[in-house]
C-alpha cells in the first residue's frame, strides 16, 4: 500500500527466505527451518503424510480455497494459472471471503484451505479454533495512508513528505476506519511520531470502498488500507498516498514480521495429509516463480485477472511492495515478531500466543 508508483527499495534478504525484496534482516513467520528439536517432529510429519496417502476430498481431486480480493491471493491464482495445482493432480475452486467469513467457512468445511492474514489466524488460535498454518505465501504489510487532494494541498503534503510531518498534519483531522486492524496500525503510526491516537476523529465505515467514497465526498480527510486501493485512488487524482511501509518504520517488515499464511483445519490435515502436501507444494512453486519472475507477462496477466479494473502500473507497484518467498517455510522467531506486533495493536480481545502446535512446515516439499 504504498502511495507513489515507484518500486519499494531493495533491502537485505530475510534469513531463511529468498525474498525478492526483503526489507530487513529480522526473521519473520516464514523463515527457514526450526531448531534441532523440531527436526524429529518434521520427520514424524513426513511419515504421517506417507501413511495418509492422497486423501482428495472430491473424486476428481477438487479442493475449495478461500481467498480475498487483495494482492496476497496472487500466488494461489498463479499456482492455478501456471498449472502447478494440475501437476499435483488437484483442481481448485475459488471462493472470495473476508476477515469476518474466512475462518467460519474453514470450520464449516465450505473451504478446505484459506489464504489468511496473520492477524485473522492468530485471532482464531486465541479462540481455540483448531486450525494450522501450513505455508507462508507473501511477506510484508503493504499499507497505504491516502489523504484527499484538498487536504494535501491545505497542508502542503506530497508523496515525498517525511512521515513525521504527515503525522503532525493529521492532528485534528477526520479519518475513515473500515477495520480495527488498519485503525490500530494508523494509531501506531501516529503515536510513533508523538501524535496521540485521540488527536484525530474516526469515522467507522463498512469497507475500503466506503472509505474511498467518503474521501471523494469530503466526509473524511484520509484513510488507511492495503494496496492497490490507495495507489489507484492516487492515480485517479482523488488523493495522495503520504505514508506506507517504506516510510513508516512501525509498519516495516522488521517490526511487523507480517505475512499471509495458508491455513487448514487440523482434522482435515489428519485425514488428507497428501492433499495438503500437494496444495502447499503448488503454492510454494508459485511464490518461487513470483520471487524470480515478478516482472513477467505471466504474473502481470494473473494480477490483472485477479484484480480487474486496477491499472497496470498500479498493479506493478503494488506487487513490488510484497516480498514473495522462494520457500513457504515459517519459524518460531518469526512468529514471535509477528505476535509482538499484533498484540501491540490491541486489535484482539486478549494477548495471543502461537505455539508449535499451530503451524508446521511438514507439508512443504
């Protein structure tokens, strides 16, 4: 969610990932292997996979996966378009879900796999929902804070304005909030530059689309959401993206450890371990392809189809704001970083924890 259309700067790669544009050397939930003690568990998982066999849920190998209309669904879409699922003997049916419906659909069996945000997954774990993360398929926190064109002019704000100056300009303004998460992340940005969260007025809106409408009608001065929406609004001339993870340390990968994860029910994994392995393998092949070929016509075509109506240059800039890992593995240290960030947002009813029982690399090739 960066506002300008330039590429995010290349940073050092994260340990355990061959991230194309990793922005810090701090391990994240998708780092490499676990400690020696976990190797035995991995071996046991491999044995389980062999014992369980394929276990396809449908006679034709069809599985249903929940995705959101955002940049993080692209690896799964690419896995389908590039034939990675087909090579594993799988057919995939996509169902569009959001934060309020994803875990429920997974629990009910409406979907077998869910491409989920770390916050949503951690929230489910905190509620003792029996789910497991089996792969990571996108690293980063691509937020963009966009102000209206009029507000930018009144306060002399541009895409290049320092983040500290932006934060001070927001004091006394009205912002839109369509999720507790983005509201909390905006508050974190403000307080990191000495501006109290209650120094701004919040208007609760149902969706980012409602945020956009309110911005155009001057009901709010700004809002924060994920790319590519902010960059698209900027291109249309209705606003200016003045803060993103390249400018705001509190939103950076080093601080957040944030990444999208593939999630399945524990009971499903115990009964269909072979299918889970096939699915995770195909997704990892897709993220590895994006890692090495982000500028390819194939990736761009998949992005255009998944996010129709988004201009090509906006899609290109948004893709570069996420680090697409060559491997989908996770790490305890990475989850520790992510949990510290999630708990700092106070977006969950209680302090959450994620243990080795909640995630595994056993299904990765």
